[in-house]
C-alpha cells in the first residue's frame, strides 16, 4: 500500500469514527422522542421506526460504516481499527452537550480502561489472510473450529434472549450488548463474504449465480436486524456514555476472536503478543465491569437513597441502597421509577418522566 493510500485510509477512518459517534447521539435522541409515559419505551414497541430523527441517526451510522469499509481497502487494518475508539470519545463529548449526560470519575476510568484494552488487543491481534474469493472464505467457515463457534454463538444468544434478557436486560447493559456483539462477530464474516461477491461481480466475474452469495446476503440482513434491535434496546435504557464503550469493546473482542478461530491464528509464537493479548483482555474486563456496575444508576433516581432493582421469576424485589452524592443533571436523571402499574421498584416500571427542578433529587455521580 502506498503512502498516499495510507493517508486516504486514515482520513476515511477518522471521518467514519466521527459519523458513528454522532449517530449514537442522534439515535438516542430519536429514541427519547419516541418514548412516552403512556406507551412506555420506544424500543419495546419499535415506535422509533416512525421517528425521522432515529432514521437520520441510522443513516449517519450506515454512512460511517461504509467509509470505514472503504478505508480498509486503502490502509492496513492495524491503522484503521484502533481509530474506532474515536467514536466512543465523540459520543461521550456530544452526549454531554446534547443529551446532558455526565459521567463521574468511575465511569471515566471504566471508559478509558475499555478503550485502552481494546487498542492493545487490536495492535497484537493476529493478521487475517487476504481472501480473494467467496469459495475460499466458505472453506474457512466450514472448518470444525468455526462451525463449533457459530453453533455456540447461536445457542448462547437464544439462551440469553429466552432466560437472561427478561431477568437482567433492564438493569445490565452487558446483556443486550453481548447479544449485539456475538451476532455482530458472525455478521462481519457474512458481510465480508457478500462484499467479496459484489467486488468480483463488478470486476466481471459474476458471483450471483452461486447459491452461497444469496445465503450470505440473507445472513447479513438477518444478523444486522438483530443487532439493530438489541442495540436500540440498550441505548433506550442506558446513557450513551455507558453503551458506547461497552459495545465497542465487546464487538471488537468478539470479532477478533471469531476471526482468529476462523483463520486459526493467535500469534502465540511471540511471547510479547501473547502477554499483551492477555493484559489487553484483563484491562478490558476491568473497564467493562466498572461500566456495567454503574449502569443501573443510569435509569433510576430516588429522593435520598438510590435503589437498584433486581427482578426474579417470582417478581420479588431486593435492592441495594446507595447513598446519593450531589451532581446536577447526571446521565441517569432522565428516568424515574413509576410504581403505579407494576409495583414499587420493578424494572419494567421505569418510565420517562422528568420531575420539576425543585423536586428532582440529586443523583449519585460515579
């Protein structure tokens, strides 16, 4: 790759990160506009599909992903991929300005740890081979290792949707974002295969007479729809300053693992790469843990004590009382607990209702 190509790829990657960071905030605004006290959250009934602001956010995100995809054709992945962390920073800055979301010291540390850990892993991740045909990629996918990975991902996602989401989805952002990331690791491979098919067809080698091309196209559509659905649920429930870094870290990690399994490369020949990968994962887990720990605080408030609900199958409620610390307009003061319909403290009883400035409690800054 030429020096000029690297600069083009660098500019495209930066523009991509800016657009994706902006899209998170615009999408969140569309979800907020679509949520009402009488109908509940927009993501529960997909009312956001009727909101033009949400569609603008989606279009901006697609534009960012397209620029990112083009950037990989001009510059190496080791240069392009780490710049995805800029979208987290852009989202945090714009979220504090337009969504009035503020992140305390624990949140900032968690965000920084997540991004640093992801960048370390990216720099020491194994290189993917240069795949030039759909048949070659299919051969990699049909190897036992990746088949087992794909089956495990499907089983884990189905199990989470069936068992974990109803119980912890409204209090733990890692639940929805894990589903997005695991499915996303498969969608990346499907998009790569479909992209190769389109590229070869444009070059004169028609790939649309192959059944595999249509299978990959269907997989792209299905996986992306699942990602959009659960990402919007997470973004609707939690502030962007929590969702963005967790999603970036989980998606990047899942994609690297899926790619390493498919192409059977872990860079284990180098002790430096092995130690760096382990350290990167440990740093990531620490950052995500901090962000996931403070996430329940992003959608509830209380006058003197902050109660974090955890529902069970019998609908009993236990809570953790947390003393509040003064912080104005934090990223979780948008939501209050609505106890009229489903009982005090039930996670499903959260509604968008902003109290008056005189009665609104001050929330815990973490």
